[in-house]
C-alpha cells in the first residue's frame, strides 16, 4: 500500500448533500488550477532532463525542493508515529504536499498542505476498514 500515492475512502453521499444548493468548484476552474500547477512543475524541473512532475523526484531532490517548516515537521512526525508510516510513505506525503501547494499557487509547503497529504494516506491506518 505504501507504493500508492493517494488512498481515499469513498463513503456514500447523503440525499441532503446531493440536493443542497452549496456551490462547488466547476470542472473548468479545476482544470485551470491543474494546468497552472503542471506549468509550475515544468518550470521547476526545466533543467532536469526527463523530469516533469513532483512524483518523479528522487529522495535527495525531495529534501532540496520540498522544504518544510518546524510546525509541518512536527505534524509529519506525529503522523509517521501514529500511522506507523514507512520511509516510502514519508516521501510520498512530501511529494503530494508539494503538489497540493502547487495547486494552491503557494511557493511554500504550508502545514495545511501537509495535513491534506497526510489525510490521503487513510489506508495506512490499521483500522481503516472498521
């Protein structure tokens, strides 16, 4: 499971949620964010032959490019211990948080980007299927 970047448990959506008037982001807006994030990554790796996205980064490059502040390090440390995550899962969380930051148009990886990336490791939890 630690070879998969995103783990998402899909739960049924209630009728009230489906029928609400709540506005959500439309596909065209999401598409634009993704295109911009891909452009950020292309620019980031322009001097690296054969490297086009965050997912392709080697561990050494992750350390150079994905700088995390002390608050983020503490959050990640707690998650690593609580979820008993592997080194591979650690790298994947960092890469995914970098992508989440790119999608948000943020030059730095913020704590909320890390928290969201950690959330995507739901199947690493021992009791996920209960």
